[in-house]
């Protein structure tokens, strides 16, 4: 297990990390308490005598809460399997307090595949609901009260999970299906804008419903849907812009770095002179790593003259000048690095690219695109002013 970005990795599927967000650990006791409070009513609906069930309502509540998130995991796993089968790339599966997220680094190329990928999750949940419902029905009259009650609860949870996710509220699955169905006519950016407006409208209604009924879970879900719809719309706009901007138009030009054979004293002097916390390490003009100021400062002064930069350098990832900005940004995200070294066709260093460069260039080119009108522009022959 390992922690990453507010989450704990608990396993992997085909090399894809499976993570549990810390927010889930906070909400789990509350869900257990809520399910435990509804224990007797649920037993009556399931036609099971509560006194014949083993364990206290609190333990049943905890078990149902865990069953809910296991159902969410299966739901997300269905998305992942379909995405991989259709050429998508999945970075991670994360279980959170309001459900699960299959984080894609590359979506399936066709809108039809995106729609089917969104649909397969709810269909899997509904299939599980049907299976557990059938088992519940078969167990009636067998006096297997505990198993019957557990299957009834799992059927109910998966039925709710499947039906709720089919609501046309982006970024939920139903909203993604709406977005995919509109993409062919409106294009990805406008289709996402429409789906995002629908999702935010639904979130407002859900939040109002939660406030009127004093239901904190509804209000929390509403906030996550609203933020998710807004965030995904922003990401699609960013992708549409950066896909038309070359790395050479975003990077900070830099023709030299710190030589790998230089001493740590020389590396520190170069960092201070450039007023940077990190610089590329080069060998024969080619980037071979990064040197950071903090590790250099931690080396005793007496050793800095005898130790080389190569000893402290960290691995480097590169981007080519003419590749698009979205590809470079995705490489940073996939490898969880804050910057790339930019190289020419012969592999020599020509600049660096970090998140600040991308954000600055994105703001500039989005402003230019707005002034130019609704028709997309290709900025590959332009450079920032």
C-alpha cells in the first residue's frame, strides 16, 4: 500500500492503481450509522424477522456501507475494462466519499465508444441488482435469513447505483452519454458545455432538495456534481486549445543547463544566478536529469566542491518542440512530474516546460481564440507575443 494525492493505494488491476480516498474513511462511519438506523425498517421490507438476524444493527450498517463501496468498485471496474478494450488509457481507479472515479488519461477515440463506456457502468450495477434480487427471491422460505437480508440489501444498493448514475447530470454516466450523443453535431467543446450546464442545473436542484429535507448527503453529492461538471468542461476546453499549440510556443527557452560533471558548488551558483529552484542537467548539450536547490543545500559545504551534480540529479522526461501542448501536459500528469525538458530534433536542450508555462500560454491562446470568434484556430505557426 502507498499514499498518493490524498488517497491510499490498496491494490492494482492490470497495472492500474486502485486507491481509496481519505474522504471515504470519513464518510464510512456516517454511512454505517445511517444504514444501522434503518436496519429494522429494511428487514421488514425484505420480509425477514429482525430478531433472527445475527449481529447488531451497527455491524449490519457497517457491512452494508462496505458492500456499497464494493458495488461502486465493480461499477468503476466495468468502465475501466471497456475503456481498455476500446483503446482508452486509465490512470487509476479511486473510491471516494461520493462514489468512484476511473481517471482516464486517454478516452476512447469515438463518441460512440465514450457513450458505451459510460453506459456499461450502470448496466453492470443493474445486472448485479438483478442477480442479487433473484437470489433473494430464491432464498425466501429457506430460513437463510442472514443471507437473504444481505442479498436484498446488495440488490437495493446496486439498483439505486445504476438508476442514479443514468440521470442526465454530467459528469455522471447519464450526463456523459448525453455529451457523447451531442459531440457529433456540436463538437466536443460545445457538447461538453451543454452537458455541463445540465449537470450544474441538476446539482443545484439536488442541493436545494437536500437543504429542504435536511439531508447532508444530498448536499455533499450536489457540491461534487457541480464542481465535477465545471471542472470537466474546463478540461475539455483546455484540451481543445492545447492540442493546437506546439510545445515550442509554450516553453521557456533555455539553451544550457548544469553540466553533469560540474561540482555541487557550480550547480548552486547556476541555480542562484538563474533564480530557479530547479535546472536541467546536461551532458554534451543533451538533458540527462534535473538538479534541485534543496538537495544541494543539504550537502555539507565541505563536500560540495568534491561531489558532482550527477550524484544528486533526478530523472528527466523530455518533450519535442513540435509536439502539441496537450500531449506534453498529459505526460507530466501520467508521470506525476512538474516539468519537462524540451529538446530539438537532434536531442539537444532548447528549453523547459512546467505547469506555469502551460497556464500562461493557455490563457494567452484562449484569449486569442475568443477574439477570433467561434471557429477553431491552429496556433502551430504562431508564437506568444
